[in-house]
C-alpha cells in the first residue's frame, strides 16, 4: 500500500509540475502575444537572428517542442524557408535550457515552496478580480503550481528511499560509458511519454538531487531527452508538405547527431562544466543540479556553434534525403494540416499562421478577378468567344470551390484557437479574421457570378459594343487597383493607406458605377438592344460589389 501511495504522490507531483508549466506558459503568451509576433518577424533575418529568435520564443513559452512544431507549421504555410527554420530550431534547443536553470537555481538552492502557496493565492485573486491582470495572475499561478509539484517530487523521492532500495539503480550508475547510454535511453523514453524535454529535465534533476541516479547517468538522461523532444515536430510533419517534413528532419538530425557525438565525449564535456560551475556534483546537493543545467546549456550551445556555419549545406543534405514528392496530387483541393495539441501549446502563435493562410486566400480571390479582367479585355479580339468564356467559368468554378474549402478549414482552425486561453486583443483579432475570411469567400463567389454573367451575354449574343467596352475597362481596372492595394495592406498592415485611400477609392468606384449605369439607360432610350444594356448595367452593379467587399476588408484590417 505504501508503494502505491508513493507512486500516486510522485504522479501527482509530476502532474502538478506539468500543469504549472502549462499555466505559466499560457500566462506569458497572453501578456506577450503581440511582442512574440514582432519577435517571430525576425525569423526572416540571417541565421544568427534566427537562433536568437528561437531562443527568445522558447524561453518565453517554456517549450522547445511547441516552438519547433510552430516552425514546422510556418514552413508548411510558406512563412519561413527551410534555411531560415534551421537557425530558429537551433535557438529553440538553447532556449529550452532556461527551465533547467530556473529549477536548479530556485527549486533546490532555496526553499521556494514557501512562496508557492502565496503565489497561487495572489495569482488566483489577480486572475479573477480584473481581466487586465489575468495574464499576470496565470503567470503567478503557474509559478506556484510548478514549484509545488517540484517540492512534492523531491519529498516523495527522498522518502522513497526508506521503502525502496535504489541499489539497483546505483549499480547501473557505476557502469561507466554503459550507464551513460542506459541513461540516454531512459531520458529518451521519459520525454517520449510526457512530450516535454523541460519536464523530463526537471525529473532528472530531482532524481539526481535525491541520489536516485548518479551524475554521469543523469547527464546521459539529459542528452537522451534532447532526442525525445523531436517527436512532436515529427508528428506535426505527418501529412504536411515536403518543406515541412524537411524541417522536422532538421530538428531530428540536429538533436540525434548532437547526442551521438556528445555521448562518447561526455567526460570532456563534464570537465568543461566543472570548470564553469562551482561546487561538487558528486555530493548530491544543489551543485549537481547546477552542473546538469550547465551541461544542458553547454551541449546545446556547442551543438549550435558546430552546425551554424554549415546551415546551407545542412539544408541541401536534408533536401537530398527528402526529395520533392511529385507523385501526390491534391486534385485542386485545399489541405490545411495542423495538430490539435499544437494549438493548445501556442494558441497566440497559431493566429499568425492563420493570417498567412488568409493572405493566400485573398490571393485566390484576386487571381479570379484578374483572370476575368484579362478575358474581358481580350474578348473583342478573341475568335471563339464561347470557348473563352466557358474555360473562364470552369477555371473560376474550381477556384471558388477551393476558396470555400479554405473558409471552412480556416474558420474551424480559428474557432479552435479562440477556445484556448488567449488575451482579449487576440480574441478580437480572431473575430476580425473570421469576418475577413467571410468577405473573401463572398468575393470569390461574386467573381464566379460575374464570369457566368459574361458567359450568358456571349451565349445569347448580347455583345457589348466597342464604346461600351471602352467605358467598362477603366471601371474594371479601378476594382483591380483596389484589390492590389488591399493585398499590399494585408501584407504590411498599413493603417494609413486604409484611412486615406479606401474611402476615396470607394467613392470613385461608386461614381463610375453611376456614370456607367446612366450611359446604359441612355442607350436604352436611344433604341439600343434592351437586354444587352440591362446585362451591361447588371455587370456593372456586380463588379461594384467586389469594391464593397474590398472596402469592408480594408476597414476590418485597419482597426
């Protein structure tokens, strides 16, 4: 019964620790969501900036797995190139060592558990009394739960020695290099089970502090955890594009190769750690936890320094291993791959990914109108007009269905993001993005509708005269210019452009529409074909709707 009690207490302590990490990470993300967005923009810089970005983001969200999953997702969405992602992944590996330092410096060196309950109390009060303090409250709650869980783990492992003989583990810890290899395997398995190298590192530090495992075996477990943490990136790449699979392989090879060279050179690494870190790691006191945290840092920094000069060659090697798959055809269907667990890890960062996909969706609608515009301009010189408009309708029909699929997938994704803990600004962003998705999808519907109207006019021989086409083309160009400005605005988020130009463009389009409709009515009065002129007026009215949608989107983006 005592053994069961100890196991339950250890499990409870571990779960409390993991829960604290999650709550603390969510609190930091909510308070720093906008700043993380700016940090992620640096990913497009050089390899050194990429390393810095990966380090900062991982230090903030306390999870290298979450960062690398997001990097895989961003590469899959086209936000990052394979080469840019390599530096970020390297930086994420360094960033994950921050947790080990927090645990080693605070969890064992001072009696931080005395602060855990006050932190939980203050955090809870802050999170409920006023919404603006909720993120700070969550941060304190997570801090309290994390160290309370660590305290339970430490006490349970310490008292477990009274009921369980750890001599077997002690024997394994004195087998030289074999004990290091066994430790690496154990660290790999633990990390695979709990999906967090930060948490598994904290477990190893606790075991080493309580003398459950020896110094070198604990060091091996730290190295093994670096391999186990790659599982999430590998899972995220399943079903993704080739570039995303290559990015996942970058992470796997980086950690596996690093561990393979570090295992046989562990003694020199530990000697360097001993020079850099005070205290005796063999005394099973706080010194051993600081030595292991330093080993974690030295290993990841050294591995990064070794790989960094060869980033381009590394990218080529990965591209050779995973070649472009030309055999798979999606049949023109939209595919947006994501893992639900990744959303719960980084809901704030996932919104960035959705914004990129929405930008691509706007590109689909823009290309539909550009295709219609090109056919309309060349219609007078086209020999087989029926064939031209038929092909136009078929092409726009496929794109319209593609836009429908994008709306369904992206709306579901954003709604799932909104169900997670995000700050009020991000909640508002999600609601605006959902509106933009709806407007873009309606634009694609309208583009297909005007192509059908053009087809109808050709088939029924309601042919517009040259003077009518001369009047219509500048009007069509106005809408095309509005779409181009909107695309530029959505990419750079220029609120000045929206405030100054969109109102003027809408007014100009409305004025042109009135003039064209007036000309159509005058031609009817002059005895021209009534059905042709009514078709002309209807086409003008439908084209103006696209301008209205552009104006609506510009207003939403500018808020």
